[in-house]
């Protein structure tokens, strides 16, 4: 049985994380408003339940997530938790980011910047919003269209921050596995944050990335385990990767749900625990927008999942 609040070492670093971490994107008003009081109450409840890994980013609510989580975490013993944030976007007044998934106005717009100066500025501004002196894990955030500059400037800047003791781990967070694989091959990453590509619906991360990480001792943080909601509540109209799911994906999620029911396992529990069946995966991030969702995530992470579930899903053609 998984202990979701067990603290484990992140790869070969000195950073320790709980098996279940709290993703703070929803607290920036993802899709629908959350509000500052609910957001801070969510972080506090996660702490009370034993979660000690918190993941945020400047992009999340265009600064709102960091501003809301920071005051709660600033009141906790700093060595008792791990915090990750991200670099690669600067928040600047005006403009239109083209991202309309944030329901609460922030007055700023994210602008990509993977220059060395840009990532150092981003990190400093994140710490200012958070009211904290450091992040334990710093992720390069979505460098999809900026690979050359990321390798030439951003990655060396993060390595220098690690060497100076300003961060504990260098990482990259993306919704794709191919470029993360290339970044791992540079030899500079301690971890990767893989979103949505090692789930019950998409195991493409297992092709190259996860075996490579296991071989090199690079920790994998699995995020997006519900694929934006479809694996939490499979039904027509549910989201898959931030957009309404196609009918064939809904049917597939419902079929997985039926196999889980035969084993007496909630689909949400299977979705949270599946990534941890791979030895490269250290921990799982689950987003929550209120205390009840945090409580549900902790409960689902602790469900006793029969070992026979996974081969049954494979025999039905529902897992690779």
C-alpha cells in the first residue's frame, strides 16, 4: 500500500519530497475562479494532511498561484518541505498571452524568456511573489520552441544556481517526453516533471524518457495524472489536456473505469498510483482547487490497489 506522505530522496539530490505533491496551478484560477482565501486554505489543509511537496510557476494564474501559496509556506519550517517553481516566462504588464484558461485577472502577461538573464530574473521575481528565500527544485518551463537557447543559456544558469546552493535540483517540466529526453542527455538535469505523458491514457513517456531517467538516476515527477480531468470523471464534455475530450478518449477512460470497478478500485486512485509503478517515478503531483480535493487526493493515493489490476488493464488492451 502506498504511503502518500512518505518522504523520499529526489534522485541523487539532497532534496526530499513526499510521494504525493500538491500541484498549485488550480489555485491560480484554472478555468474557474478560486479566490485567495480558498487557495490559502487548500495549501494549509495539504500541510495538515502531511504533504510536503508544493509545485507552482509564474504562469499559474499569472502570478496568483505563487502569491497565494507563499504566505502559507512562509509560516512553515523551511527545511520541512520542498518547493518547486519554474523559469522561462517573465510576467509583464499588458498584452495578451493567448492563454484564456485563467479565470481571475492578474494585470500581467507571461512572456517567454530563456536567456540566462531572463531565467535569473524570473527566479528572483518568483521568490519575491512567494516571500521565500529559495526554491528547492527549479524547472525549465515549456521550452518547446526555445530548445537551442535553453541549452545554451538557461540550463547553464540553473546549473550555476545549483552550484552556488541557491537551489537543490535542476529540472525541466513539459507536456512532451521527446525534448525532456534530449535535455536529460545533456547530463545536467537532476529531475524532470513529465505532465500527462505517463498516465492511464498516455504512456508515451515510457518509450525513451523513463528508461533513460532510470539509467541515469534522474528523478521523474509525474504530473497531469488525470489528463486535465478525464481520468477523474470520465464523461462526455470532460477535459483532456485542457480541451474537451474526443469521444474515443471518453470511451477508453470509461473502459478503464469499468476494469477498475471490477477490482474495487476508484479510477482516481488508479490514475494517481499508476505512474509510481515505474521505478523511475519518484512522486506524483495532483492539482487541487479546495481542501476537499486535497483530502480526496490523499485518500485515493492511499487506496490499496490490487497488483492484478495492471495486468488486467493490459490484457484488455487498455494499457501498453
